[in-house]
C-alpha cells in the first residue's frame, strides 16, 4: 500500500512483525487523479488466517461514507465475498464478485474497483 498514489502514513497493527491490519491515510484527489468532494480518507486492510477460509477485508472510510469488500461468513447468501456500503444509518450489502484466495490478489482487485465505487458516492 505504500506505493499506491495518495496513500500515506501506512502503519501495521499490532506491529510490522505481526501485521493483522494495515491502515493508510489517503489523499483522495491524488488517489483518484481528480478533484473530489471529500479530500481525505482512511483505508484499512485486515487479514485473519483461519482454517477453512481466511477473513479478508478492505474498508474505505471518509467523512460521509464507509465501504468495502468483506470475505467472511457474515452474509453467505451473497457468496464468499460481499460488498458493503454505509451512508448515514443505511447499510447496503451486495455480492462482492471476487473469488480469489490470495490476500494480495484480493487487495489488488479491491483497490482497482475502489475508484468506481467512490464515484457513485460523489453526492454525499
């Protein structure tokens, strides 16, 4: 994530030696390459290996919206991965359409899809 345009302050939790979560601050205009109504955000990437299937999440949060892809057991009717968008008190879940297993591939797919999803939230 340190090489993604606009991502700064990348930090590992609990530590770089045992990362379970990677958090980055985002300059949204640099990330998108265009002006945007909300200038800063945070991206949190979580990976928790477990037997059967790993839990993976890529979550964006700014002042108006939180959205992301979750590979977990929360919504099995939507497939192995679901997309979640939260605006105000409304939470929407839909199929995530990502069946990759490797955490790095999952992250890359989510980061590639993120600009399009953010454009849908311009009015917030």
